[in-house]
C-alpha cells in the first residue's frame, strides 16, 4: 500500500457544496450505511442524502424514540433506528452484536455523533467524556463491526474530526485530564483522536479493502453547541447580539457534504488515511500562515506514529482490538 498524499485532488467541489450535490449520479442501491448521531444536525442531512441515493441507512441513537420522531418528521420513516449509547461500552457491544447477528455486510460507517466543550464528566472507567464519547465509543464500535466491514468488500469508514484538532494533540501523559480539566483542550484532543483513528484504521484495513477518512465538516450551528453559553458564542464571533449567525458558517446540508463525499466518491477509490475538508483532501497546515488556525490539517493529527500509539492506548483502555 502506498501512502495517500495529504493534498487536494482537486475534487471539483467546495465549501458550499451540499451532500445532495456530491452524490449526484452515485447509485447506492444495495449498500448499507450506519450514521451515528444521524437524527439531528449534520447527521440527519447525511442520512437524508444517503437514503435519497438508494442506501439502506441505520441510525444508532441514545434516545431511539426521539430519533424515530425526528426522522419521521423529515420524511425518513424507512430509516432503521437502533439503541446505542457511545459512552456505555456495554451498549456499544450489544448494538454491534445485534447488527452482526443480522448477517448484513456494512459498506459505509460514518462516526458522526459528538459532544463539544461539555462540562467535566466521567464515563466508563473514569474516562473523560469527550474523549470517551467522540473517540473511544467509535473506536470500539468500528472494531466490533469489523467482520461486517470486511464483508462489504470495499467499505469506507469516516470519522468526524474538526479544526478543533488544532487546539491539542493527544495528551499521552494525561489523556483523561486527571490534573485539571479544560473543556476546549479536551475537545481538541478528542478531535485529534478522531483524525488519528482514521490514519491507523486505514493503515490496518487497506489490505482488507476497508479505507478510512477523517473529515472536518466546517463551522455549522447545530445542537453540537448546546453546552456553550450564548455569551461565549457572541464573544467568539459566531453570532451577533440579535442571534444572527456569522455568514462564514455553513448550512447543515453543506456541513454534511464532506463526510458524504468521503464515504462515497469514486475519486477516492484506492485512497485513504487522509484528513478532508470542503469536499476534498485538505492541505497540510502551513505554520504561521494567516489561515493556519482555520484551514488545513496540523501535522500532529495525521502523524502515523501517534496514530499507532493512540490505537494501542485505545485497545488497552477498552480491551477491544479487531487486529490483535
């Protein structure tokens, strides 16, 4: 396997492309997709686009009744809903067991669900909740679904990262923030973890036909901001005093486009292990440049050594490793 260059293709799409546009001409009939968090924000837009292209989509949800209501209200009553709490590894294992028992192969897995800048909380074996929910839960889910991914014969896994990765690398000396919690550094570490997860999964999975991508969806105002005080969002320039959202933010359907593109585009056949943004492979960050804080991928988020180290740490913490 050769390493996929971390450089734009170019794809012909851009920041304002929508999930529907990137799927134009792509037939997903006979394909099965799982989208975590697929009943609100970016997730439901991703589900709607995949379903419209013919995919059979399954949405795992911590609140399945709320998920069904949201999907039905969107005209997506045919989308399957199952119970899954990413912060509870018992729930993750039960979901994976049920899916594998169905005998279905899995063609697309989009690890979309996330929390951001949340108050300090502990789950599992004392794990910091953002690292546990955004990364460890998806790490375990993907590993447990490995037999179905291999059976798909060309499956893709997409991990939702973000420019938040620029806030922190992996704190290997204190990943659980036992020496002091910072909600933004914790979010940054979790988003770096999502990117490194894709790097290592692709390195391990490529020979089996499973490719992985990390994506930054862009800035979008969704339920992800639920833990942020309005005053903080105003101070950050995300919205004005009267609630007008900054025009640089994408719509949810635009925000769903990069994950949808990474999961389905024929342009990416034979490629993987890269970080994408604006419906293309992102360029590496140029340190000190005017755009370094808002565009590109920092070196620490695609470092293969750290990716392997994080995988080993995740396996140690959870006791799960499909490649052991």
